[in-house]
């Protein structure tokens, strides 16, 4: 009995010593951790602000037709990557081609009509010259008739000229006066016709003539409408929300699909108002995505802060003037531009969750 008691006492001392060593090491570990945390806090605390309330966004383009018509083909499919200018939807262009042909014919008629004006000017110039010659003859006839009448009037008092001859001379003089008046009127009419024709062609080339220019504008409009029967991608991106089928009758402005520029995406990070004191435009940002996890790090820069909080722009803003007001920390969207090269390697989709950390160490 005494032997058993004697052997138990050293075992208890050994166990107690072991516990003391473990507690000592545990205390040392706690102290080291506290020192390390203090050093980290001293060196890095306050140098970054972060949030996991961040989401990917992009300036998406809605594809809508500018002209109406039946859909002949839809080369684009949902989730397809497209390039700028690539055909997405093709409308039946039969009516548009007919309109172009009609406009081309109208332009040809206008050009021929204007060339006719130029040809008429030459003809009207000849008429003016002929009327001027007629006026000259009428003036000569009037001078001759006046001379003949004066001579017979001088001889009539001596009886050398009969009254009948004098009457004939007077009639010829009156006829000469009427002929001169008619020649002058014909000349003025011919000159007026030529001046009216000149206003249609003077001071402008064939292409600049108003009638030809109007016909050319109608042809350009018809060709533009024809080109718009092929609806092309406005930017590089991915086709989403496709809502068009072959044979469908579409109207101008109807939404057909959306192109999402995934390689030009950005992030809207919603930071608490207490975190924004040192946030400035241009500060570097590191981000991670739930899609790729922590193995892929994105880099960006702050490009702007929203003009209001999310609650201020909500459909039903909070009425803080009510008596049951409770203060809630507000969040402000911060726009972050991403590195295009990193987006090429690891594309993001609109709406994906992100974690963002802004380096504010350089803020003053």
C-alpha cells in the first residue's frame, strides 16, 4: 500500500508540470498573436476599406430596328459572342429594294428635266434673237411709213396726191406702228421666258440643282432604309434577352435583343457612408469574384461616386420626417473601372457578386 502511494506522487508532479508548460506555451502564443495583430493594425489598419456588397454592371445596348418589316433571318443566337457590325437580324428587303429603284428612276427623270432646261435656254436665246430682228424690221417699216406719209401730206395741198393715196399712206403708217408694238411685245415675252428658264439652272451645277438634289436625297433615304433591313451589333459583347423569331413582323423601336459588353464591364460597390471619408477618384482597387474565387484577383480604379444613396433613388424613398424614425447607416454606390486585359482573360457577367477593397493610404 505504501509502495503504490509513493509511485503516484511523482506521476502527479509530472502531469502538473506538463500542464504548466502547455499553459505557458498557450500564453506565449496568445501574446505573439496579440503582438502580430497589433503590428498589423499599426501598419495596415485604416489603409483600405472593403465591402462585399458589390456587383458587376455594364452599359448594355438594346437592339431595336429602325425600319419595320417581316424577319427573314436571325443569325445571332442567345449567349453568342458578337463583334461590332456583325449581322444580328435580317428583315425582308423586298419593299426597300423597290423603293430604291423608284428613287433611282425619279433621280434620272430630274436630271433629264434639268438638262432640258439647259437645252431650252439655247432655244429661247434663238427666239429672243429672232424677236429682236423682228423689232428691227418693224422699226424700219415704221420709219418708211412715216416718211411716205409726210411726203404725201406735203403734196396733198397742191393736188398732186389724191385723197385715196393719202388715206392709204395713213393706213400703212398705222399698221407700221401696230407692227412695232407687236414686235416689242413679242421681244419682251421671249426675254421673260428665257429669264424664267434661267432661274431654274443659273448658279448651280446639275448635281446642285434643287430638283436633282431633292431626288438625290430621296434616293439616299431609300438606300439608308434598305441598309437598315440588316440590323447589326452596335458593340462587342454577348447576345442576351433574345426575343425575335423568323417570320415575326417587327415595328421600329421594338426590342429584339440585348448586347452585353462583358469585356467593358465595371463594378458598382456599395460602401457604408462611414467608409467614404478618404475615398477619392483614381484610387486603386483590388477585387475578387464569387465566380472565380480568391484565386483570381481583379484590379481597377475608382472612377466616381454616385450622386445619392440607394435609398434616395428607390421607388418609395424612406420618409425620415415621420415620428418613428430610426437611423440606418446608408450605402453609396462607388463606380470602379476594371482592367480590360484582366477581363479578357477572366470575363465577368452582369450582376455577379464581387468583393472590393479600396486602397485609401494615399488620401489626404
